[in-house]
């Protein structure tokens, strides 16, 4: 990737999305010596403007896709560095560990993706940490509501669905066995490893 080649593009979804992917690649290369999601310089295929008002982004094992969203629930997922880093990290997890996307292993998969997504944002911000560092989807989630996020790594239960304590984890069949909801357990553990402190319930 070369960020400079995108700077004159008029399509912000393409320009910023590819810039965010470039920064993600640079983060993994600089911090871990990793050449691409599979460590072997794989091509990174991105579908931007994916679908019609598609409120999501994903890695499907072959390519990355980023929806423009409906402007209410989400807004242009490719513009959010953490989202791009998150999806890239799913690909890296697939290459390295193959965690099954269900129940506890799926929650670890999602947590690792959030953690590395935050890492790419930290790298982009020249290694600074703020309160917004721990907000997943801060840029793209509910753009008409200031200050909120899709998930909160420093206080996972704040989103009213995530868990932060393993004995209280979700064990039903929804969300592939709670892969997003239970990712808060690993997310909070990581946040506390970085900053220290106590759990929100302490």
C-alpha cells in the first residue's frame, strides 16, 4: 500500500478507506513484522460502497467489504480506522489460529479484532491514548448521536448487551453464541492491562 496515491481521490469512502487499510498494513508490519493478513504478502481485496445502505462491514475469508450504511445506525464504515483494523484482524486471526466463529472461541475472535482495531487507531494517532480510544465504532456508529459507540472496551456493559465477566457471559444461541456480546470480557481485560485500574463494577 502507498497512502500517497489516494490523497487526490474525490470519493471519500475510497480515499479514506484505502488510507485506513494502508495504515492498518503499516501497523502490523511495524509492530509485528507481518506482511499482510496472511504474513505472506497476500492481496487485500476491498469492496467499498458495498450493498445498498448496508449497515455493516465484514471479512468473508476472501475479501473485505464496507457498507455505506443508512446514515442513522451507521455511517460509511470504511471511514473508521478501528473498523478497518478490526476487519483486517479477523483475516489475521483466520490465518494464524482459525478460531471457530461461535461461542467462546468466537468471542475471542471478536475481542482480538477489537483489540487490534484499537491498535491501528493508536498507531495512526502517533501512539496516543484518549477516552475515545476505547470506543469501538466511535466514528461510524449513530453519527447523529454525539459521544456514543458500538462497544465500550473500558465499560463493556454500557452498550446494554455486552458482558464483562465470564460467569455472567451470554450462553444462548443468538449472535453465534454471543461472539460480540461476550467479546467485552477480553476487551476489558486488555484495556486494564494497558491502563491499569479496576473494573467498572469495583
